[in-house]
């Protein structure tokens, strides 16, 4: 595509999954505009014509005529369509499937567990200590999975940053600011998960991430509160 028309990214401004997509768009230098959807309009037409799930993000690509929702599917589409040179991806096997493996772990593990941790600590109408502890433990488990891999590898796949790494950033960047995690011991105390921390610092230094990552902890908490309504 010699001239790329701007894509539309549907967002609300206070949820991490659109940020995840925005980082990929910036990495690939894909022009886009943001369509802000108010919370009261998420489950109404015309937005439900874009996504029956009534959640952000979603995209509309005038270059191909495709409308998509679900952040993982959007990222895979952007990679397949706009990263032909492999700037942040591999097309070879087994790397192609390993990237998908980590992306699925992010969308099924990191995102839901982190969101539930915030919900039960900040927004649930009654205290449920067992639920609170469960999701804090899941946050640390996810970090531990990443750290165990990163102790032996610089990146999640291959020898460069890929969309697999970048997909974890919006939630990962918020963890140090989740004060309730300290109820169960400081996760990073004593240099714990050092490989994970070094990896995260490298990713946070990228221009695409710096431009797309804020806000983080407030962003997740606001999303959890609104989604429950």
C-alpha cells in the first residue's frame, strides 16, 4: 500500500487494551485517528454495529474495508497486513506460532487477572478476602512465568522485540503503582523477578510505548469500575 489512509481506533481513553493496539500502530507507523466512545454508548448503536460485545478497542480500516474487535485479533491483523518487513514480528516457523502463544497468554491470563485484582480490591461492593488474595497471587504468577522465560532469553520470541513483548506493556507498567499488592508482600522486593524488570525497562524506553502508555494504573481502575456497570 503506497498511501495508507488513517485507520480508526475506537477507544474510551481509560482502558489498557486500546493502548496496546495504539502501541502497535505507532511501532508500524500506521496513521490512525481515535474515535472516543462514551461509556453510556458502548452498548448502543452505532457502536454495537462495530462490535456486538460493546467493548473497546475496535478498529475500522478503510484500506481493506475490515472492521475488527478484540485486541488480540486486531494486533494479529495489523501484523499480517502492515508488517511485511518483520519490524516487530517473525513470519518464520516456529517463531510465528510462539508469538501467538504469548499473545494468547496475555489476552487470557495477564489482562483478565490484573483487571480482576483491581476490581476486587478497589470496586467490589463488599470485601472478599479470598478473591482479593487469589487475583494478587495470579498477578505474581503471570510475572513469574514471564521472568522464568526471560532469565534465559532477552525477549519472548527470537532476538528482537516483537508484538508479543509489546502486548504485555499497558498492564505490566501499572503493577508498581497498584498499592494493594503490598498487602501480600512487595512483589519486587530484594531484586525478585530481576529479568522481568530489566525486560520491562527496555520496552518502556521505546518511543512508541512512551507515547502510548499513560495513564496506567488509573486507566485500569477506571475501566474495571465502568465495565461492571
